[in-house]
C-alpha cells in the first residue's frame, strides 16, 4: 500500500463494472433526520463543498483507494461484500442537506442499501478518457447528499481486474479509506466461500462524535492545553500555519494543485536514521519534522518552525470504524540553538541531534494537544482574540506508518494505493508514509513554475537530511 495519484493508476483494459444501490433509500428516510450533527471537521467540509458546487467548481474532495488483482472477479460476491460493508458502518449510511451554514444529517437503517453489479461497457483505451469517467462518477456519486456517498467499481479484464472505492471526504479520512479496502475484500473472500472474515473492532462513528462533543462541552480557556495552544499561536502572530515557501500566491488566493510523489529514504536508510534519532532522545517523526524545519530555515531564514499535523483520534474500540477520526495539532519549535531560547545565528551550524530531540518533544506536545478538538480550541481562542481565523486551511504534514495496517500483506493491500482528491490549494501540504521499502513523500502544491521550483528544492533538501542522517552516526 502506498499513496499516489489517480493519474498514475493504469489498470488493465477490460469491462467497466459499477456497483450501485438497487433503490434510492433516501426516499424512504428523507424526513428522518439524525439528532447527531456533523462533527466540526465534517461541518467545515460540507459548507465548503456546497459553496464550491454553487460556484460551479469540480468536486474533488474525496478519498480513493485502488488495487489490482491477478484473478477473476466474482461480481455478485463483491456486491454482497459492499452491501455488508455499508450496513456495518453508520457513517456510510448518512447523507447531508446543506443550506448556507445549516447542515442536517440523515441516517438510513442498516438494511436500507443493497448493492448490485452493473456492467457499463468497455473501459476507454485512452487513459485520459478513463480518468474523465472516474471523475464523472466522483462528481455524481461520491458526494455528501447521496446515499451511499461513495462510488465503487472495477475494470474487469477476465483473468484480472482493477478495483476502486471513491468516498466523499465528509464520510472518511485516509486511514478509513485504506481500512475500507481491506474490509471489503475480507468480506468478499468470505462470500466466495472462505472462512468468516476476521474484522477489527468497530463502533458507531456517530457515537464517537457525540462523545467527543460531550467531553469538550466544559472545556474552558483556562485549560492547560488551550493555554499551550495560545502560547504557540502568540509566537506566530496569532495565525494558523501557512507555507513559508514562495508559492506565488498572496492572502487567501488559491490555485489548481499539482502533485509530486517521490521516495525519501530506503528501508535501510530509514532504519539507520531512526536508530540514530533514538540514540539521541529523538524519534523518526522528530527527525522528519527537524529536517523540514531546517530546510525551511535554510531557504527563508526564519528560525521559527510552525505547521499543523494530522493525528488519529481512534481508540482500541474503533480500529476499523469508518468516519473522520482525526484531529489537527500544532508542531512548533525553533531551529537555531534548539536547546535554548537564543537568537538566530545563521553562521552557526545546527546541531542536528539536538534539533531532532527538540522536534521530538514538539511531537509529544502535539500528541497531548490532540486530546482536544482543534475547532473547540480555536473557538475559545477566537473569543479572547488569541487567534485570527480565516477561511483557508493550514499548512499540513501527515505521517503514517503503513506497516502497522492490519492485513498489509494481503494481495489487495500489497498492490493498493491511497489517492487523495486533487483540487485547489494555497499551501504545499505533505503526506509522508513509511512502508516496507522505506519512506515516501507526496505533496500537493500550487501548479505554477515558482511553486514547483521552491517545493522541489525543499523536498530535495528534506530528503537529503533524512536519508543521510543514519550515515552520520
């Protein structure tokens, strides 16, 4: 399993198969609203998605998983597997009505959706036309106001097939999308006559939302975690993080996104770098953030590193829950003289081991702050004037060790890919993943020559630092 882009997926030619609901279950449940509101992350996404639809922008706010398997496809067994998968997860049986700032959740019963295979002709031989077809399904089916808000299909070549699942981002995050692929195929093998699927524990995503809301209802501005957020924001002019690289954008301006996907370090380099980091009170993740901070410092001269990172909020009862179970937390530290509060001095070499230790401590702080939803914290701080909010999203870095995924060696996971939607951006967000081959980096950035050069230089320097860290032991 690795992250990638839809443009890089080239399934073997064959017949297009779609799995569609037999009937539109919304008609029977249109007036049955759920008392559970969207989570704050969902609400922001839904309002933005509705506004983009009104403005005529293409829908790309999805998460997609693909795989390619060298075996015949059993279409009916796959239909049963997808039906069971949707029935098992309440979030996948939800859809939303959005009217301005008002968002209403609807929830269908567990038996409301039955999927059936529908052949729709041969796949286009031209790759661009195949992508157009997939984008059309994305725009028409993997949307927030459809039940189910996902599109599932295959390119059936007879002796092999490519398979895909596209889910609207309101219902999923990256981990959920990967887990969806694994669970569908576990159920598929059982329907083909295999043993009962061994599934990880999963519970209601809606219950997760309610419990999270209840747990933070009494959160106050005096909470130590809110105070730590306040301290960090004051170091950065009370604003959320933005990319400091030259992206040829100003203010809230956005641009169509381009994507880069590249290796960072081999498995051997990664292991050596991690070992050195641990020998100096650090971690591999601390090294990655230290490398990015140092690269930015060298390019901009700013010693204050600041970025948002994505962290999971799953507990052990939610290992297979489908939904948006993540949060944003700040990573903030100084690059110059990392073990002191001293001033910047670009003439002094940076002690990389000390910087990695400081970055690792910043990661520990972020993990502590991950226990409170970012929207709740920022709401409290906005009320006291301690943060200046805007309508944009923060500069973000995500890290995930794919080796920890259940069933990672199963065939569908071995050839699987996680494909984020490609829309517009104002930042240069990064997804860094570790797998059996080492570390790999993917980034979305504004599609212009200035940004491409700036981001390319940055990625190259980060790669050099991380890959070479273990060699300097």
